[in-house]
C-alpha cells in the first residue's frame, strides 16, 4: 500500500533551472534548439493544466538495428537483428520568475547546456542535505585535471569523504535530506528522503500539477532564503571569477596562448556532469569551427587545439566554447546511441597568472587559486570548537608542570588514565619512544594536553596527534604495545580491545597571555597547522575537538625536588601521581 502511495503521488525526476530565459512561452521556445527538435520529429504540446507558461516536448529515437548486431554476427556466425527505440520528453515551465526543465529518459539531451544553472542542485543540497548522511560526492581539484568520485551507500559524515579542501571544487552531493515540506515528505511515512544535487537536482517531485509547482516553489525558497549547513558551507567558498575586467584579461591571455603550440600548457579533464557517459562512450565526434567533424576513439586534445589555432585571433576561445564533443556508444552513432553533447572547452584545463594571482580554467569557468584558502582554514578551525565541549578540564595553575597537571586530572576523574611519558616503542626504530596521548578516557578517547606561548609547542601537539592516530591504525605492533600498557597501568580497570583504534581525539590547550582559547585567539601559523591536522585525522575517521584549559593561580604543588619519581604515587596533597 505504501509503495502505491509513493508511486501515485511522486516521481523521481532531475530538474534544472535555466539561466537567462524569461518566464514566458515565447522565450522558452526561442531558447530551444529548434533544428535538433525538427530532426528528431519532436512534437510540441501546451500543458494548460499547469496554469503557468509551459512547453511539453515528446519524441522517439529509433534505430532499425542495434549497433552490436553486426559485430556479434561476425563473432558468432549467427545473424540477429534487433531494433532500438529510445524516448524523450521534456517539460519546461515557468514558476514565478524562474524557468525549470524536467527531462524524462533522453529528454535531458534536449536542454541546451549553456542555459543550465550550474550550481542549482548543489545550492539546494548544501542547504538541505544532512551533512552526516552524505551518500556520494563528485569533486574536482584545481590544476590537477582530476575528478574524484566518492560513494558511501549507507551515508557518512562530510569529513570522511575527503572533499573539504580549499583547492577542491565540489560538483555534486548526494544524500539524505532534512525534513522539508515537499510532496514526498507528506507520504514517506518515516522513510528517509534522498536527493542528488549538482547542476541539476534529482529528487522526488509531486506528480499532480499543483504539487509539482508547490515543490518547485519550496526548492526555490530554500535556495534563496536558507543558509548552508555549517558543515557544508565550504562548498560555497570556491566560486568562479565574476569580475568582468579580470575575466577579459584571462580570456584574452588564453586566446593568445591558443594561437601557438599550447599542448604542454593545457590538460584534458572529463566534464564532471558527464563522467557516466565518459565510461560508456567508445566514440567521440569533435566539431570545432568547421562543418566537418573528427570521429575518434577518445577525446583528441591535439585536434581540438589545432582547430582553435586556425581561428582568427580573438575568436579562438569562442571557437572552443561553440565547438562540440559528442559522446556515443558506437562509431556509427545515431540519435539512439548519443550519450552526451558537450562544449569542447569544457574538456580543457589550463592556468594563467595575472601579477601574483594564479587562475585556473575548469569546465569553461575561471577560478582563482587560493582565493578561499584563508576562509577555509578559519572555517575548519571554527568547526573544532563545540559550544558544549564534550569534556571539561580543570584550571592549570602557574608553575604546575604538564605531567603533574595530567596526573591530577586523571586522579580526579574515575576511569581516566594518565599516559603522559608512558611511551611505546617506535616501530620504525624500536630504541625510540612515541607518546600516544596524555590522558585516556574510559570510552577510548585520546586527550592531548599542551600549554603554549607560541606556535612551536602547538605544532608539536598536532604532529603528535597525527603520529599517534597513524601508528594505532597502521601498526599492529604499536597497537599491541599500547593496549598492553593501558591494561597494565590501569591494573586491569581499563581494557582496550586488541584491535583498538581511536575514534575520537581531544586537543586540550592553554594559551599563555591570551584571554582564553577561541578560534580567533589561536596563533596565526597554528590556525593553518590545526586545520591541516584536523582534515588529516577526520579523513581517517577520527573526530577532532579542541577544548580550552582555564588558567589558574599559583600552583599548590611542592617544588619538584620534594616529589617522587617513576611510578610511585605521591599523596593527594602533592598533586596526585607523577610518572
């Protein structure tokens, strides 16, 4: 019964928002490739039931014989002829001041690429997707001509995907949505609602006219009014260059470069929206500034640059923007075998410098290298400070040593263990020792403690955190030595599993001559190393938290000479056990 309700009220569609198209039927029609529609024998309809300017296009794409028939007949000696028929439908409708396009089957191919709002689906995703339940991501690295695809069917927190980096552009996010007033939510009956947001937004939309328009209005409102989730706001840190003068300089510089031998300065990268088509394609049809086209088995960089070089100065870049690369399943490709039609420029990556600033061209858009670096570091550091810290540490008195403080904290908290100076052998050089942590909590959380008057001690703290996590995750010997030491020093009260690896680490700090520990009070250099450390640890599945250690008055402890050494326990009035 539930499946029937879901099917009857909603359908999963990919919706695009079109840029530069007025919300009228005339403007919608004029924005389409009418020659393509005529070639396909498409039929145009006017869906009056929607009560809004709309155009509905349907067509069939037929081929008398599937492309595999001929070659398989030669392989098997058996002649088989099977026909192929694909369908396409495209609904374009105006809702308030925006125009949307919804394709069915091959209908997405009827939407002109240059009209798609490239960030529409992603804009919705970072505002509405649960950052702890991300199922997949597609990202690009500036200057590396590389696309990274992460898939986690069960969902995972954003940091585990490794996409949070100042030089990485997120192109698509998929995951589960927070509760929102869409048609699907009213009929889901406890089931999670998922979506995929990139250039387009793939989501369950209402089937009935009023429900569909209501859903589109809700999506538009979220993109317009809501702010991104704190854990996803980094996606908006890297945006294309918009300054007209800068863009003109970059375009002119690249146009001039295209007039020479540019092969060594230009890289090939698959357009992120078409990585699926890229995996299926066996034929590429490249047409640039010519009525003819090159048919090849892969994207041909040399041919593409040659065609651009033959264009007049000032029009070379335009030739690439207007040129097309068609991906198909078969060399004798017809409309049924076409997988995607892309701009030739979207396959190229290059870098340009304007004074001290560096820029990268990616998928036809210019990005400034490092433009988001400072804000991304700050955002990463801010995220490490919880408004409600998971642990609260006592004040650290002047004159009290780090070792004495750690022992006092452990003595005051049942189940805690002080491991300051209780090192384990370094598996790379057993004669050397490695300190894993200062304090260990009953749930296996590692706590590292440091008092610092500058960035040097904090750099040591961050390095210790990374080394500790990496050793416990990667070295069976270090793991065995650590768990054995914990069991021995705790007298069997705290027993870690033999395969223990940390899931959480707390960096506890006290900054000298600062009014408490805040993201802003951390030393400038340390903000960078702290952000780098957190990203590295989170990518390994370890949650990182930073907590403040309050300053105290004069130390009540006796001078070091009156305290015991080694593992001997000193009376409580002398600050607990030292080791």
